[in-house]
């Protein structure tokens, strides 16, 4: 796969186009342009809270990290371990450290698989600086100017919503805003679901003496079952370590109505993951997607644009089954090196085991029903003959009525 080393000779405008390509929204683009005009690298960070197992939706931000590096940006990946704990206890304290390590290993493996040089990235653990006195004091200062209403509103699409919200969910967005200052960046990157937190940061950081940052947002990829792709919904996503048969079965069950493009998670995956990664791998930046169709249905077909694929799908020239086969083949090629990394790395395996220990299911003891003719047997007695209901004279039987067994 082609390398994503910084492209030399790009003008500030070309760098801006690369940085903002395929994004859904950019807040304060003038900040990005002014930094590039100064001919210095744009400092940007992307944060992820290590909660559930990372899934293939993470390919979307990975592609953007590659774009940032090609544009000469200085990129920081924040492993937000404290955020994971604050988000309604999604990651218990005893597991969060292991999950942060697992996320780091997965992210590095994914980036290598799509040709991103990880030596150009800076990985930072949130707890390495978020427990410092300066950070905590800044958190106090920010909390003194942000209302409970605004903090709750900011985290509405990110923090898990429950009937009785915990205070930790209100601290979460404040810390995400402060991370911009304490990581020393010009911009923060994330999904469009982060928009309200980004807005809170832009509106309130200047209130405690910090500069406003730019915010870059990628679109959210619909899940395979429709709706948001989520780590907590196994039917909506494919994990990076899922085997070939698991990938095949999940895609077969995915929602992919004939002729429907909007809200189609399989087509969205092609648009936001497979095409951009194919473009990264091509020297000319031209992506393609191959559907391995049977000869009796017209043979294999190669698409050079998502618009062309969507057109064929709307006109029923491309069937859901053929589309899924194409995605299955392309995705398994992407996942193969990640699976191999895992199988060959004992640290990787250990991190996964510690981060997501197998659940121990406690079998409930079946309680005896009261007053149903249950016959209590003394340990010293012999068994009764059930077939003819004949109980020998040596057996002592005691029937208790209305008394629960212990």
C-alpha cells in the first residue's frame, strides 16, 4: 500500500483541500487557513475513549489521519481513558488501563494496514496529564462559567443518556474542551456527533483566557442494521478482529434494501471507508471498488466513483447480494494484516484478554416450588420405585405441606 508520508510542494490551499476533504463540516476554517498561511504545521488532535471493542467504523477517522499527515500536520491521538470512565462507567477503573493499551495496539495496527506511518503520530494517555494540578484548576475555572444545562446539552450525543444522569457526564464535555489547550493544538478532529462539545469549547475557552480552536468533523457511518454504528450493538458493526466467516455472516444479515441508497449502511461503508482507502493506496489518488459478480449476471464490475455505484444500485443494475460480496472481499483484505498482527503479538493478545475478560455467567439455582407434592427424602433412605409408585417398607417418607425446603 502506498505510503502516506507528507506530500512536498503543496501550497497552503492544496493542504487545506486535503485536510478538509470528505469532511461533513468545518468550524472556523479561517483558523486552519491562517496557520497554513504562516507556513507552519497545523497541530491537530483526535481523541477516542477506550470503551467497547473498536470496530470498522474507525477506518473513517484513520483515513483522515492519513490526510492530515500528507498535508504535513502534527497529529496527536488521545487515548481518553478518564473519559471512558466518566461516560456512565462504560469502562470500569480496573479495566480502563487495559482497554487504553488495547486501543493503542489496535489503532497502530489499523494505521499500518492502510499505509499510515505511525512514527509520525504522537499517542498520549489522558490520565498522564488530566490529573495534574494545572489541569484540575482549569477544570474548576471552566465549570464556573458553564451552566449545567449547557454541559448536559453538549454531551447529549456522546455521553450515554440515562434517566438519572451522573455528574461525571457533565464533566466529560468540559474535559474534552480543555484537552485542546493542554495538548497545545490548533484544531480538534472528531465525528459530527461531537459538534455540541466542539461548540461548547469554542464558546467557553476564551472565557478563561484560552484561544479558540478550529473543529473538523467527519460524517457518521450508518451501522449495518441502520442507524449509528456503535460498539455496544454487535449487529451494527464489524470488529477489526472478526474472522472471515463472521464478516460474511454479518454482511449477509445487514440491512441493504434493493434500490435504496439513503441510510444504506453497506453503501455508506463503500463511500466512507473502501473508496477513500483505495485512493490512499493509489499513486494517483484514484480509488476503485470491484464487485466480483458471476458471469451469468454480467461478470465482475469495477466502479471508479461512488456516484456511479449509487446510480447502478438505484436502477437495480447492482443487486444487494453482489454489493455485499464486493464489500466482504475488500474488507477481508483490509482486515487480514490486522488479524495477523494480533495472532503474532503476545502483548496484543494479553491486552485483549485483560481489556475484555470473558463474562462469567452465574447459573441460578432452581428453587423448589411449595405445596406441589414435592417429597422430601432423607439422606439415609433408599430411592423409591417410580415406575409402579411402589415404595418399599424400608423407606421413610416425610411429606411437608406449606413448608419451603432449605
